[in-house]
C-alpha cells in the first residue's frame, strides 16, 4: 500500500498526547534534549489541570512532616497504596514546587517584611492533618497551566498540534512487524480536515487525563472521555483499579451550572455541610466531620439525600467574614453570584459528581507502562499512589513527579539510541462513508452515562453491575458496527473510548467482592483484607495480526 503524502506523517523524537500539567512539564523537560510533538484534542489550555481549584500538596511547613503526609495518603488509600511510591512522590514535593516557581507559577503567600523569606499561605483539605496545600486563590490549576503552556509555546523544540485527537497507539504488533512489541507513536485525527495522520515517535507519553464524562454528572471538562486509557488498553498495556472512581462531594447544584466544582478547600476553611433544613450531619459519619476523606463525604451526602428526598445539600461558609470568603474564593463567589447565589450570605446548594479516576494505565516509578516506549503520567495513569481513594490535592503533585521521572527515563532511552519507528502503514479507511446519523453517537453517549451513574455510581450492588455489564456489551456491538462503517469524527472517537472505559470500570467492579475506598457495594459492605488486598488488573491480549478493535 502506498504511503500518504509526507505532510500526513509527522516524525519527532517524542510524542506527547495531552496538554495538562503532566504533558506540559514532561515536554518542557524532554525538549532540552529532543524534539517533541504535543497533540491535544481541543485547545491546549482545555485540560483538567486548568479546572483544578484547590491546589497542590507539599510539605513546606515546619509544623508538618513527610511522614505525616505519607500516613495521610496511606489512610486515604484504604490499604491499596504502594508505600514505596507514596514515599517517593511525597518526598519529591518540595522539589516539584521549586520547579513550578522557576517556570513562573505564583502561589498565594503570607505578607512578609521586605527581605524576609517567602512563606506560603498553606491551605488544608479533607484527609490532611496539616496545612500543606499551596494555592493561587481558587484557580491554582489555571495558574500552573498558564505558566507551563506559555513556556511550551515559546520553546523551539516543541510543536503543539491543537484540535488533534488521538485514535490509537501505533505498535509493532498492530503492524504485524517482527520483534518485541513497542509503541511507535499514534494515529491522530485532525478534527478540521477529518484526516487520520501518523505521528511517529521513538517514545510516546499519554497525558490525556481522566474519564469523568463516562458518568452523567461530573466535575470534569468535556474532554475527559478516557481516551488514553482506552488507547492503552487496545494497544495491550495493563490497566489497574478502574473500579475506584472518586466522586467529588460538592458540585454546584444549578440547572445552568454545568458541572461547576466547589473546591474542598471551602470545607478546609470552615465550610459546613447541612441538610436543607439547616442541620449539620458530617459528625455522624466520621471523626473528622466535614474534613473527612472524599469517599466518606460523598457517601454521606448520597445517604442524606436518599433519606430526605431532597435534590441537594447545603455547603455553608457564611460564618466566615465576607471579605475573607471573597478574597480566598473569588472565582467560586463570582460564579455562584452569576446564578443568583451569594456564598457570603447564604449556603451553596451542592451534590456529588464523578471527579477523578484513581485507576488507569499501570506504570512503574519512571512512568513507563508494560508496553515498551509507552509512558503515562497524570490521571490517565495508575502509579500506586492513590490506592482505593485519592487524598485531596495529591494529583497535581503526582502528575509532576511521574512526568519528571518519565522525562529522565526518556532522555536516557534516547541517549542509548532507541530506534526510530520503522515504516508504518497509513490509516485504513476502507469503504467508510460520511455519516448522516449523528444521533446514534449522542443517543449511545447519553445511555452509557445514565446507566453508569445509576448502576456503577457512588453505591453499587451485584445486580446493578450485572445490568450495566449487559447494557455495555450490547452497546459496544452497536458502536463497533458504526465505527467501522463511517468516517471518524471526534465524537465517534470519544464514544468508542467512553464505551471501552465503561466496560473496564464494570469488569473491575465485579471482580472486587468487597467495599473498599471508593468502591462501595451493598452486597459486600465490609472490607476484606484476606481475599481482596490486591490491585484489580485488566489487559487485552494482542496478537501480531491484531487491529484496533473497539
């Protein structure tokens, strides 16, 4: 088969898929030694990082300690954290903050006399016993994203390709090539032209974020359709702990709000959860009350709503001085006021929503998957840090530490002379035609999100999981037929990935016959450390003739 014109093939030393904190930091580190192509399916600033309100956890106070941060993380992870990974990540915290400062990130600081050392205004969030959250008011992620993206855009070795959507990982096995399997880059859809391009690279990093859009209600941006997880699974990489989906307890309840998150820092600064009647309730569920870990708070709210029949609970910070609330949470206050809610004078109506995937593509300490030359960092990865439940504000730190580790490993790999990709085949479109039935995509997308919310949500059961499994298998057949008959669109690529991730979450949830961390089932309400103190692993068997199945 003839090759596509040269402008349909892009070659670089390294390919990065995703433009959040993990992808950008990795690209900046590697670009000092190699050429980098960074593809992102929307605009480069459209990332979960940009939406992160709370902050980044690091031990910087003399009242705090590495050991305390380690223990808080282990407790939140409900027995499934890899302690070596936890100690590695927490120990690198101060260095990662220094790196962000050098890239131009600004964090809120306590006013000091001239000449005095900067002292950061550290916040506290659920599950943390000390103040260790660095923040930029309530737009920390946006501050980090802006600083890193500005550097990346200016770097001569980094080319950024916006509106380009990853379709599948290019591998030797997919091409039927000889030798051990390895990643060779990716097929990527140019959303404007509709062409599927080949981005060839000696090393590929997945930094695609999470999969919150697999649920009806989520705090995630619209891009969070699990693309990297699904691509890695189809390529033969191992995924782990997909059943552990963190539901953020407090998203703004308003018909026009569209998944607006109310950061956990509001509770960290004294916010109290109450029924609509005004009665506080968290003290009945956990010794830390409103500062309990997120899984506890989400289930408590879910229980209260079921008992009361209400649609929302109230998050009340009206007892704090109005000027403080406006200064500390300007973005939240402005957003709430745009909907006619004044947090300085009245409680905020909130509900839980899917927020963070604690599982993902399994990696080692350097961020490499078990598919050689394929790395993963950020929410797409399962590193061993979070276990069964993520401690608040550990995710941005994890992204940086593993992006940094992946950069070190990549630079060494390139220096050792890893071979460039061999000759590859262009995307085979076959007899695919333009679709005039886009309703199929929207209908299936909506159906998946609804049954995942109802059957595989905050509280699960064996029967609900079985119903979800039957539904996803039928839908996957329908989506597969549609996928191979029609030309690719970003919506179709996302639907395919969404269905794959939904199936993996269900499979992992059915394997875990207990309640642990974020996975709670009424049929197995107790934690079982005898049979289930282990990670849940899933992997697709790949043959030399394997294609890119759904």
